[in-house]
């Protein structure tokens, strides 16, 4: 047996260190700065492409180009390209965030952080979760709709109460989706297979009673609420400014485009922050329920022995 704990080994080094939601959000800003510093060039290219796609519909109005000859196929190709670029960018940010949360150094080249294999696995995982969620919702909604129809035909006075069955019918689909919400981070951050990522997410999200404030469900709900609020305050301000300019029918089309472009850039940075925070939440759950940081501490001690 290895003598992991010696007189020189402080007990604090081998203890679990679960984080509060506020701590995750705060540390997320620090990691965001690190990640932005590492992907400056890639961020510039991604921002330029996405901003171009935002501005592009206004090109004809500005007299920059004419859309009359553009085909549906070319527009679909643009959408596909932008979607592919967005997913690749998200994967790279997730991989870097995983290293940062584990206090590991970033790689010299970003090429090793993305591959066709991991891209295909992410697409397959997302497709599977969406399809199963839709199937569960359909299976639940069909009987509910039939019950509502029958009840309405018999007694229209209780139609309103029977309609309440519809949101209740969505519960199985919601439960499935919520329990798999961390599967992406398990797959990308820890290089797990699709089945392993699904199992890992379900295991972590089902620890404790969901209605308790300390449960993973409530804590991740709190994270999403904060993320939505920040998103509304930041990108929403510029989007609202552009919308008002359009509604007021001012001739300041250039100002509208500038507002849309700034809003899009802020949206990209905020998406990075969201990915970083959720990656941190994933590792926090691993520390709480799998003793991840304890196992890493023991590994370091063993390596030094």
C-alpha cells in the first residue's frame, strides 16, 4: 500500500472543496480573462464572421450589395458554416475552461483541442437528447390532448381545468432534458463517450432532492437565472437600441448596424462566460459527489512518493 498521508501531508490538501454558486460566477470572470487572452486571434475571426452575418441582411439597404441574385442554397450554406464555426468555437472554449478550472496550463496549439471525432460526438449527443426529449413530450402530450378533448366535449365548464394537464404532461420530457444538461460538458471536458456522458450527467444531476436549494437542479437553475439576467442587461441594451431606431424609422441605418454589431460581439463574450461557468459547475459537482479533487490530490502525493 502507498502511504498517502504522512506527517508532511496537510489534511486541508486532501479535503473536498465544493464551491458556492457565487464563487463559480466570480471565478468564471477570472477564467474568462485567461481564455480571451489565449484565443484572441480566434475570437477576432469568429467575431468578424458572426458580425458580418448580422450586418449582411442590411447590406442591400445600405447599398453595399444586392441580394436579388442570391440563392436559397447559398443562404443555407452560410447558416451551416456559421453553425459549424459556432460549435467548434464552443468546444475549444469548453476544453480551455476545463483546463483552467483544474489549474492546468493551456496548450501551445489550439489544434489539439478540436477534432472531427469530438465534433461528430457533440452533434450526435445533442441530436440524441433533443430527439428523446421530443419523443417523450409527444408520448405524454397525445393522451393529455385526447383527455382535454373528451372532457371539453362532455362539459365545457371544466375545460380550463383540463387544459392544466398539458404542462403536467411535459414533466417527463423536462426531467429527462434537465438530467442530461451536463452531458455535453462531460463529453467535451473529460473525453467521455456519448453513453458515459449521459450517465455521468444523470448521476450528478440526480444527487439529493431536487426541491432543496443545495440540489444540483436548484443550483444550476440559479446559474441560468443569473446568466439570463446578465444577457438581458448587456446584449439586450444594444439590441433594444437598434430595434428602437428601426421602429422610429430614422435614416441612421449605419447606427443600427453598429449597435447590432456591438451587441453581437458582447453576445459572443457572454456565451464564452456561460460555457466557462457551466464547466465550473460540472467540476464542482464532481468534487461534491465523486471526490474529484481528493483523487487528484492523492495522485499528486503518490507521484511525489
